[in-house]
C-alpha cells in the first residue's frame, strides 16, 4: 500500500464519529468477506464498532485492524463493497433454497433452471459478439 493511500485511510478513520457506517473486512482463508457495522464509540486509540448482530468489536484507530485478532479491518463502504455484500447474501439465500431441492415445488425448480439457461445463452451471444 502506498504511503499516500495509507495516510488517506488513516485520516478517514480519524474523522469517524459515532453513528457512522463502516465496512468490516474479514480476511479469512485469503478471501475477503464484508459485513457492515456502525461506530458506537470513539476513544483516543480505538473505534468501537457494533456489527450487524449487535456485537461490539474494537479496532485500532490508526491501522484499522481489529484489536486482539488482526484478521479483520474496517474500511470505507464503497460501491464495490456493497456489491460484494449483496453477492454474498444472494449466494447464501440461493444456497439455502437449493440445499434441499426436494423441498422446492417443481415449478420453482423449472423457473430457476430456465432463468439460468436464458442467462447463459445471453452471456454466450454477448461474448461471441465481442
């Protein structure tokens, strides 16, 4: 990370205040997973963030890393992070739907398969046109 970017991120963290929303990046197994949280308290050295389930997490105000863990860090919420969160939620919801396909009505399974087929055909024609 360049020094300028680090200083910009540090300044962003210094400007955080109670009630501000942040992205929490959990770097597990070399895959970034994002959730959101809200700044609940600010001290001289730490930011206390309440995550989506109401648990308080402590982050170093200078580095943005979780205190005691180091795997998680806070970041500014960007459109890319919002898209990543939505994709993860969509995958989890879809996985829950298809985990037990015997519980789904036949018309829902057929509709999902048809939608996937149409999407794949659209992608194939788009790729061949380029």
